[in-house]
């Protein structure tokens, strides 16, 4: 019995299944006029409005809080920044960005695309195995042999380093609409990336 090792590299593009929208709520007031409390109230209102668009409360995270107070000769000022992350399915992204764009004192910093790498790798690896078997059958036949089974197989998968996609500046400005409409940038809000699978298979051969 002989052994035939076949290596297959298979690359496909997979779509993002969801996104994490990074935003900052900021404000400043004199005499510490409750600016922190007002911004916290804004976040609560934002969470409530997002819930109306199918985004659950636990999909909104407060990732950081920055408070600063300064004393001048006549005035005391306080500033606050709250970092937010909103997890959202790609099909709801225009609605969520529309809600965020309607909020004064809020800026969208970036969109982080989220991929289901493992789930995608299952199908890609299965395809690579089919390719490896086809190649093994062809090579074995050319040598007057026959593939009788698999002795050993291993696989690995990888993706390129992720790059966050910035949101164009026009969407960061708040508008005076009564209800938040989905954001239309004139482009599809989606992304894909490469998923590469390497498969190595040792096939058993017989005459």
C-alpha cells in the first residue's frame, strides 16, 4: 500500500454577518450644569429608539467614560465623553446609522465588520476536500493505482488583517427630522473579506 499526499489551498470571499458601530457622545457646559446627566439621558433615549428598530438593549455597550472639569477665573466648565458600541445585523445597519445621525452631540467613529469565520470555514474546507479527492484520483489513475481511503488529514484557515471602514463625514451631522429615517449614503452598507483554507490529505493507494 502506498501513500499520496495532496495539498489544496482554497480561497473564497465571505460576507459580513453583522457590524459593531463605534460612536462617541460628547458635550460641555458651564457651571457643571448637569452635562453628564444629560448625556446619560441621551444614551437612554438612544437605546429606547434603537429598540424600536429591533436592536436589543444588551446590544448597546458603554465602552468608556471621560469626565473633565476646568476652573477659569469666572466660569467652571465640565465636559464629558461617552464611548458607545452598537452591535447590529447588517440588514439593520442603515436604520441604526439613521438613528445615530439624528442625535446632536454624537459622532460615529467607525464601523467594525464582524464575520462568522468558523462557520464559513466548514463549507470551504469540505469543498477543499472534494478538490483534494479529485486530484488524488487523477494522480493515482495516471500512476496505475487506486485511492482506497484517507490515512491522515489536517486543515487550517486564515483571514487578512481586518481594517475598520470609516463612515463618510456627511452622516455625522444631526438633522432636525422628527423620526429617524434609514441612512442612505448611495452605497450598499456591506462588506466581504477573504477566507483561505489550507488542506493537507494523505490518501492510501493500492494497485
